[in-house]
C-alpha cells in the first residue's frame, strides 16, 4: 500500500509514475543516418551524438540521446 494518495496517469491511486522506455525520433533518425554514412553501428552512432552534444553543452540533446540509448539497449556500449 502506498502512503501517497496521488493519482497516477491512469487516474488510479498508486505510486508516482514516470515516463519510461522513451526514445526520441529526431535522435534515432540522426543516428541511423550517421551509422550508415560512417559505416558504424547504431549504438556507436548514438554514442558519438551523445559525446558531441555534451561537448557542445547541449544538455537537452545529450539527455534525449541518453534516453534513446536506453530505449535501444545501447547504454554501456
């Protein structure tokens, strides 16, 4: 039983619900194009996008890429 009476996204009382398994289409599209252009794997392309976003100080794109990596099973590659 949960102490909170907060309603979930479904309107039922329960634990707080966060967004999970989220990928971002614009990042996926960019990664596919990069992978094809450079002849590297999709996961390697996502890592390059993540590193470039971090280096540029673009935290939104870095976070979106990280979420896309998680969704695609690429974190830790």
